[in-house]
């Protein structure tokens, strides 16, 4: 197995610590102790904890923007929607420290605020494209005003589900189950689906749960 470079080990260990105890509670000294390296070695690669956070955000942003690039003319199936939601929540779970203390993280790192808002808008657009595809295929019936509200609710749930799930399972902070998020998201869409698709989506959501 190829040995990880020190820089990559720092990023992986920092991410694990941020997720498990919260980013505000992690210091560069804690990271270097966890890695069994000197603080000077860590500072050789990253001048501050903020630099580590920003590089982790770079990785998160790349993964999320790739995922959210849903083609506007795509005929999306329920299976594809379920898989899309699962990948979305897996990505959120992988970088959940951003979401578990979102307001404070963005307040401390101003340079990330605009980029996070851009990702949020991209999420809302992806949900709109999927719903428009369902409507075009006769799989969904929803009024324009309701669609606006639904897309906003989907975006809201995608953003804050990780924090809610963590609060619901405080005895095991490491356990963030993307399937629970997919289940909730699919049930937000259920009332607007045609009867056949509604039953299919209900069965799929149970599998994810």
C-alpha cells in the first residue's frame, strides 16, 4: 500500500477530528499529537488551522459541484434521484463538521461564506431540475408556488440534516447515516408524485432507511 504523504495525513486526521469533536475544539497541537509529529512539521505544510479548513473546503466544494451538475434536459428516474440523494448525503457526512457548526464556521472563515452560498444555490437548482424532469415525464403534479417551497425545503433539509442527525444520536457522534437523510428527502417529494411513482418511491425510501 502506498504510504500517504504527511500533508495528506494531516488533512485526513484533521477532518476526522473536526467531525468527531467539532472544528472549534481542535487545535494544531491536537492534530500534531494525533499524528505523532512535531508542530513544526505541521506548520511546514500548513501555516494555520484556517489553511487546513480551507483546503478541506476546496475538496468538499469540488465533490459537491461535480455532483450537483445535473443536466437540465435529463429524464431523471426515481432510482437516479435516490442515488443522487445518497451521494449528496455521503458527501455531507464526510465533511459534516462544516454543517454541524455552520454559522460559526462561516463567521470565522469569511472567505468560505460566498462559496458556500454558491453551493446552496446549486443545490436548489439541482432539485428544481429533478422536479421539472419528473413533471415533464408526468411523474409529478405540483403548482409553481408549491414547487418553489418544495425546492427550498429540500435545500434546507440537505443543509441541516447532518446536524439534526448528530443531535439525535449524540451517543455515537461517528454514526451519521446518509440513508436516514435520503428517506426524509424522498418523503418530502412523495405527496406530489403520481400514484405509481409514489408507491415506488415509498418502497425505495424504506430500503434507504
